[in-house]
C-alpha cells in the first residue's frame, strides 16, 4: 500500500497569522470601547458647557450687530 503524503504544515502558519491579527484587532477594539464607556460621562459636562457658551456668544454677537443697524430718530417725543 502506498503512503499518501499530506502537507500538514502548509496552511497552518497562514491560519495562525490571520488568527493572531484578528485577535489583536478584537482585543484592541474591546479596550477602546471599554475606555469610551468609562470616559463618556466625563465628557458630558464639558460638551454642555461648550454648547451653552457657543449659544451665548452667537446670541450676543447678533444682538450687538442689531444695535449697529438702528438709526437714530432726531425728533423727540414726550409721552405723558
């Protein structure tokens, strides 16, 4: 009976390489997601502060621009 020669190590290193790469990617993704869930509540207060400050700045800028466009009426009216 003739012995069948099988290349047992042919695809194994390639599969190991892809397995190691996918393992590193999944662990890195897990660590990033866990870090974001811890840091997300800490980012809430600065985001609210930045948003409210921007709204205040925008409202103040448009109010000061409206004052520049007002024309002065030279006639004086006294209301009794």
